[in-house]
C-alpha cells in the first residue's frame, strides 16, 4: 500500500463532534488520529509495510496537541492493509521519543487513538 501525506489532509478539531463529521473509514483512504493524552504532544506518525524494516517519512507536518485530531489519507487500492505504525512524542528538551511499533489494519481503521502508553484503533 502506497501511503501519502498532504498538508491539505491535516485537519484539527477541538471537539469530538467536529472530528466525527470529517472522519472517514480506512477503506475510503482516510482515517483520523486522536491525541487522547492530557499533556503529551504528538510530533510524528510513521508507518511500515515490512514489519519495521523501513519506515515512511513523518505523516504530520505539524504537532498534534492533547485533545486535537489529525486526518490522514492513503491509497487503499494497492498493497497490504496490515501495516506497522509508531508514534513520536515531543520529549523533554524538544527531541522526539518513539513508541514501540504496533500492528494495524489500515484498511479497517477509521480512528487511531493515541493515549498514554497505549495506541488503539477502530
């Protein structure tokens, strides 16, 4: 699956209701990541088609603060739905701290929820 990112695909919503209005499903080539932490800022979102041997560039051109969401798009017409993802967080001193990679079915995911020490999707 060839993944793409575009600045037009980034959408912020402070309220859940606003996010739901824009959320699609992974099968439509759109899903939404939600920063559900109280204090942590998302600085990176990376995917891998080969179990972490190689990683995409950062899908995010901006940081996603607590309570915000970002809409991302990908091509659903080719490649595997099973992907590996990892999330980068702004660390102390401004550097990026990466979570452990997790598996995701990117064709089925409509929402990816980023919480303290947990990433889930539906």
